[in-house]
C-alpha cells in the first residue's frame, strides 16, 4: 500500500502554553494527494509553508481546519507551525496524510 506521507499518516497532539510555538517538518511523497486536519480548544495560528520555495499554503487563526492538496510531481517538504494565540494553555491535534 502506498502512502502520501513519508512514514505513513501522522497524528500529533500536544499542549502548548500562551504564545508558544510548535514547529516541525514533514515530507509528502510525489504523485499522491495530501490532506491535513487541525482541531484545537483555543484559537491558534496554523501556518504551513512549502520548504522549497517558502510558499505559504495555509496561514490562519482558527480552532478547526481541513485542507487537501493536489498531487505534486516531486517530493516536497512542508514546515508546520502552530502558535497558541490565546492567553491560556491550549491543546491541539493535527492529522496529516
């Protein structure tokens, strides 16, 4: 079975304090559509940037987001950043496939 994400689908769930930022990189495999889903209990800024050209593909403050990306002809690294914009500790979950 082929996967769109190197290492298979990921679920990331974390608590982060007010103003804190989590940042990580994932590699999507060429030729497959990709999707992400985000959910949090506080307002958080989710930013997704394509590493190769610094193209911002997602940038917004939300508690919920779902986004799909079309297949790409080459592997691509994406940088994910989650910033807690509230003044309270918050929890988020990010699903990447």
